[in-house]
């Protein structure tokens, strides 16, 4: 794999930038904040799905979306591909040769990258990048300084050790599934064996049911023959019964017609008699009826005259009411006119007071303005007092803190001395512990008091002293020395903590002194402002008294200006009221004329009530005759019609009586050849046979259904017997699968630590070789231990990672991370972001020279803000120049 080009659009500090890369080592340099690390972050985000903060923070400020494109040469087919990713949802792979997208969506892009970057499918690309390819700035050695448990969590995930354990756990589900299937197959076998025991009983039942079906079929054939013979006899008798029933219906219909005709004839006769009586009554009351009708006509005419009189009376009432209202309006307006005359006089009497009112109002406004200003000054004076009190409290608190800082700031000058001594103690203790461990291993190799190298007694021993005693005495001296140094380190650490706290307090003294001066200046300014305000508010009470006095005088005047305004509004109505009075006089004259006319018209109706009384008497006297005429007139007019109807009903009744006699004769003749008792007997016998046929048929169908069920059951049991062999073969297959699954699970469980140890061994060998290449020294041996810690062996002593110098730690971590990358993937690319952080000039030069000597990698990228790597790298890119 080879990264050839990186293009950035609106990514952090880069608005639009493109960077081309070659094989070999490349130094990316520039000032802090120029965007060097952004290039590596873009590659990590695009190819390894790694971004340590939100995408919104990755976008250039002010832009809506950022885009990164990385072109690389595939380790699979050695072709160039461009991976495009933006901070929206765009994520795809382009083939420059094809000129289009070949892979889209995150899942598909990740699978493509696994294949073309040369890593195993399922590899955690983010962990691979952070722990091997491009360790984030400032964390290069962090994981090796962590606890063993933390290192295990990190590197187990990277080496996929946990995948073996997870695989074993997942196979447990498979094993349980297979066990469940075996149990299910065993249940099926037991159930099938129980089922096939029923084959013989079912076969016997089928034979019995077959014989029943045959016997019932013979019974059905015999019953069908008897029913057919019986049905012919019953049909003949049914025909006779039907004919006789028809004749009987005709006879009954004729009898009903006769009854109806008799009723109709009697009704017509009664109606004729009523019409005759009504005609006689109408003739008797006809004369009084005519006089009553004439009286009703006259009453209508008099009613119209009465309505006209009532309208005149109503009109007279309205005119009277209007005259009363007009007179009331005239009296009201006359009173208003008198009030207006009084208003004119009042206005003249108030005019001399208006000047005094205006003068007093101006004085009140001036005094109120002064009073408000002085009250605001008083409020500000109160606020200044509160500020001064707070300032005094701040001054007291600041003085207390300043005294404390001066008191506790003593001893800060010893920080450098104590830090230097603390570092020396750490190195001395580590060296002594290494010597103690070496001697302990040496003691284990001693046998029978002989030297493990020469295999003879040591010549340096005193008389009576054994080799074990000599080595043990050396242990005591070393442990005593270590204990003394550790006690001294505790004391130095405590003193260093105290000195650092003193330095913090000393740093606060200047700030607190500046704050004290600022508080003093602020207090002087506030006191001067308070004195000015106090002098200004001295006249407040005097102004308040003067304002109260002027307001009392103004209140005593009782606002003459407002009174004059109200009176003038009233006086302005003088012309309007006089005009209304003139109009009222005209209306009153018109209404008097209307009242005279209405009175004259009412005289014409003075005899109306007498005429109404006479006509009402006549109407009442003839009312009974009028009612009798109306009640009988309509009936009397139907006399001739009812005489014709009576004659017609009598003729119809005679014809119906003749037809009835004929029907009775025909019915009697037809009934002579029909025996009803025999008919009922034959019909009952037919019904009984049909019922017997239905019962036999039901039994036959039930027996036939039972035979079909038994045949189906026998076939099902035969199929079960055939399938039982398949179940036996399936159980045997599942038992083999369970055995294989259990073997694989056990193998995976045992493989996880073996795989980890195998990885550690190969990485350790590779890392040692790289370490020697980087340092140029073959005297030291680098080991990567099974707890993922780093140990360096030199001159027979093992030194833990924590006791190595900063340059040694960086070189060792670099070697292990590059070895991991070579073991875990085909990727031969590495990124170093500010690897010389916290190093002095000499160590930076050494590390630059060491990185420049790394071989077997296609590309190495080093990011630095200084010129340390100039001359050591194959290529150099300067950012911001």
C-alpha cells in the first residue's frame, strides 16, 4: 500500500489544499496551528474511520461541509483508488481509470479497505491505527506506562485474542441448539414408535367398518324400492285431495260472497233510509237557514266598519301621545336654555382665577423636577454606601489572602533542586532493584555452595562463610540501601509538594498586590463622588416643604380652568336649543290639526254598535236551523244515488245465491270417490320409510367416513414407520455435529492464550531487530512480555519500561509499534506526530537519525514544528510557507 495524494476542502485550517507523497520517509513541518496534524487526521478518518472529536469541529469555521479525498495504491492489485468522505453522509471509493464510483456506503467501503489495505476481514481499523500506524500526538509511550490490565484490554483487542473467546462463547449457542435438535429428534422417535404400535388395531377396525358399510348399503337399496312404490300411491291420492280442496275453496268462496252481498244489501237499505230522513229535515229549516246566511253577510260589512273605527281610535291615541312628548321636550329645552344663561354668568365670575392657577401649576412642575432629581441623588448616595461597604470587605479579604500568600510562599526556590533529586532517586532505586533481581537469580543458580560459572568453591569467601551466606549478606545491603533511598524519596516528594504549593502562593502575591492598589483607587473615587452627592441633596427637605405648600394652594383653587371649559361647552348649545324649540312649536301645531280631523271622522261611526246588536240577535235566533241545514244538506243530496245503489245490491245478492247452490252440488259429487283415512295412512307409512332411509343413510355415511379415516390413519402410520429410519440417521448426524462443535469450542478456548503468546513472541523478535536498527546498538535486547510490557536487557540486567530514559522509551515504543504493524497487516506505512515532544536537542537529533534508519517500510511520515528532521528524511513538505 502507498498513499499518493491527500486533498482537503474546508477541513479545519485548510480551505482548499492538496499534498502529493512519494515512497520513503517524509517530514511534514510548519508552525504550530499550520494544519500539519490535520493531514494525518484526514487520512485516519478516510481510511481507518478514526476521528477523536465531532465532525462539526473538523469542518473549517464558517463552512457548512468539509471533504477529504485520499488516493492510494492498493496492496491487492497495485491500482490507484481514491476514497472520498465528507462531513455529511458521503463516503465512497472512486476508480480513476473507470472514472466513477465502485463502492458506496460505510459498510461496503470498510470491506473494500480491509481487502485493499492488506488486513484481515473484521480487523478494528481504528484500534490498528491508534496503536500501530498513527499513534495520536503525546500518547506514543502512554499505553506501555499503563497498568498490565489496561495494556491487556488494549492489545487483546488489537491482536484479536478476544475473538477466540467470543468464538467459543458463540459456539456455545450452536452446541445448545444442536442439543435441542437431538432432544427434539429423540422425542420424534419416541412419538413415532408409540404411533406405529397402533397399526394392527387400526387394520382390524378397518375390516369391521368395511363389513358395516356393505350391510347398510343393502338395507338402503331395499328401502329405496319400497319408497318408490309407496310414492306412486300417495301421489294419486294427493291429486284427488288437491282437486277436492279446490272445489271446497270455490264453495267457501261462494258462501263468503253471499255473506258479503247480504251485508252490502243491508247497508244500502240503511243508507237509503238515512237520506230520506235528511231530505225531510232540510225542507223544514230552509227558510231560517237563508235568513241566517243573510245576517252573516251583514255582519262582515259591519265588522269592516268597526275595524276602520278602531284604526281611527288608535291614530287618535298616537296623536295624543305625540303631543304629550312634544310638550315634554319643549319644557326640557326651556330648562336647558335657562341653565345656559347661568353658565355665561359663571364663566365671567371664574376668569380672574385662571391666571393664578397657571402660575401655581408652573411652580409645581419646577419644584417636582427638583424633588425627583434630589431623590435620584439620594438613591445613588445609598448605592455608593453599599459599594463602599463591599469594597471594604473585598479589601479585607484581599489583605488576608496577601498575608497568607507571603507567609506560605517561602521555600518555592527549592523546586528545581528537589525535582532533580527526585529524578536521581528514581534512577538509583531502579538500578538497585535491577541488581537485587540479578542477585536473586544468581542465588537460585547456586548448588552445593559451588560457583555456577566455574563449578568449584568460590575463592573470595572468608573462612567458615558459604556462598549462600555471602549472597544473602549482599541482599541485606542492597535492601537496606533501597529502603534508605525510598524513605528519602518520600521526604523529597513531600518537600517537593510543599515547594510547588509555595510557588503557587508566590505567583499569587503580585496579583493580590495589584488588586489591593486597584481597590484603594476605587475607594477614593467612590468617596469623592459620595461627598458631591451629599452636598447636592442637602436642600431635599426644603424643596419637599415648598412643593407641598404650592400643591395645597393649587388644590384650594379647585381647578377654575376645567370648570370654565365645561361651562363653555354648555354655553355653546344656546343656538342649537333655540332652533330645537322653534321646530317643536311647529310640530305641536301640526299634531293639533291631526287631532281635530280624527275626531270629526269618528262621528260617522256613532250608530255602528246598535246595528251590530240587531244583526247579532237575528244570527243567534237562526243558528240552530242553520246548523241542522248544514248537517243534513249533503246527505239529502245523495237520495237518488242511494236508491240506485240499493236496487243494484239486491240484484247482485240474488245472482250469488244461485251460484252457491250450483257449487254445493259439484262438491258433493266429487267427494264420493276419495277415502281420506286411507290417504292419511299411506302418507304416514311413506314418511316412516323416508325417516328409516335417512337414518340408514346417516349410518352408512358415518361408517364410510370412519372407513376413510381409518384408511388415512393406516397410511399415516405407514409413513411414520418409513420416516423413523430418517430420524435415526438425523440423530446420528446431530450427535457427530455436537461432538465436532464441542471439540472446536475447546480448541478455541485453549487457542486464545497460545495465539497471544505466539503474537508476542514474533512481535518481540521483530521489535528487537527494529530497536537495534533504530539505536544502532546490538548490546541491548528489547523484549515484549506476555503482559504486553516492554523490558530492555543490558549487561545481564532487565530494566522495566518505567526506568528507561525518555529517548529509550520512545525508541522502544517505536520498535514495538512498527513490529505490531508488520505482524498484523501488509501495511508498511507509519505516522509519527511530534515524536520529539519533551526531548532536548541531542535526544531529538538521535531520534531523527534513528527514524531515518528504519527499513522495510514503504512510507514513514513525521510531523514536527521544528527543523530536527531536516537532512534525515527522503522528502520534506512545509505547511504554511
